[in-house]
């Protein structure tokens, strides 16, 4: 029996995230202190008070969400819960890298701050949109994208739930085509750009210098990439984190691969609970728990055999 920590990406942020742990756990409070020093502002107060409009700004969302997730992780570990492997959804890979020992907390915050600035700038330079489609097979979505110039698969979230990215008109055409193909729902998302597509791949040029200036350490536990769908060590991280900006998030495939390697427990660490729901749709045989606050931790300790 193996256990995976899973870390959410942009979209899971919320006012109040991580605050209850910071108030209840010295380890979580220390994460907020270290992250705030790296960020140059009080991230605990930002998470506590928002406002939401501020937390939803990409260049703020990513370091704030990473901090909240890592504060949750500190409290989880303080309670004696550990994992064999860590994965993250999009920006959540930075928290997964910290969990695996490859990246320090301070560097994760500096990099997610730089990533947020780079992705926001790329989205402003090449405007685009994203849309979620529910009720089609992956191959159907891929086929529709192949037939429309300027739209690409961005997120394989779970079977029957895929997100596409692209130019505004191309995404509109995709929504029409997906509806005609029998999708239960196909709708645009409230995002500021066509993330995980060639339209935002140029953000890699802005982010790479910060990545190359960062020290990545040998992993102390396994890091499993949702870009490559395999375990990776420190030597591959710069290339993965640059490729990630224009490549699809293969969350479905990553979870399926981990299950095939013996992972039966998935612990979502951080706000939201989105990933646990996706994992249940990917493989209902898995045990899934979400730990985003002390109440979630208490429930997890009742469910997990080693909790």
C-alpha cells in the first residue's frame, strides 16, 4: 500500500486558506513566516483577508496558494502522516517539489511569484480562453481540437472532464463542435488566458532564468510529474517546469500510472478538495481524503490506516 500527496493548482484559492492551520500548528505558522520573508509581504494576512479579487490575480494566486498548501503539509507531517510520492496539478507541482525535498519553501515562493508574473504577461500578449467539456471521451476532444486551428487540450482532469485552451474564436468553435458531438456541458471558464497551450508557452522564456538560478536538490521522496507522467529527479526539473507552461496537465494519466504502481491512498493537501473528487472519478477503488484545515486533518486521521 502506497500513499500520494496531491497539491491543487490555480482555481482552488480562497480567502482564509491555510489560516486555521497557521493558528493551530506551529509548523504551519513557520511556513507562512518563511514564505512571507521570501515573498516580501505578509502572506498570512493576504490569505486571511484577501480580498478575493486580489487573491485571484495570477501573480498573487500562485505564491499564496503554494504557501497555504505547504502550511497544510507542515501540519499534516506534524501529525505524523507521510507519503511515498507527491504530485501537483499545474502550479501545484511547486508544492509537490517541496514535499519531495527537491525545492525549498523559499525558492518555491520566489518561483511561483515569478511564474505568476510570467504567465500573466504571456496571457496579456496573446489573449485567449479556456473551456471545460464534460461528457466526451479524451479521444473525441483530441479529435475536435485537431479539426480546429488554434485550440488545444490543456487539462486531462478525469475521464469525461477535459479542459481546452486556445484563441477566443477557436474556443467558441470548439464549444459548438463539442455540443454537436454530444457533450453534456461545454462552457468557457473565467480565466485570464489560454494557459497550458502554445499561446502561453512563451512564459517559459521569462521564467527559465529564475529556474536556472535555483538549486534543486536530490529528492527525499518520489516526485511524479503530471507533465511527463513519470517519476523525476532534480536533473529534469528546469525542463519540466518550463515545458509545463505550454503543455497539457495529464492528471488523469498520472493518477492511473500511480495506481498501477501500487498507490492506493491519495491525500489532497491544500484548499479546495477538487483533486480528491477527480481521483474518485479516475479510480473509485482508491482511498481519497482532503486536508485543508484542522477539521479535515481530524477526519483524515480517522480514515487513514496510519493516521
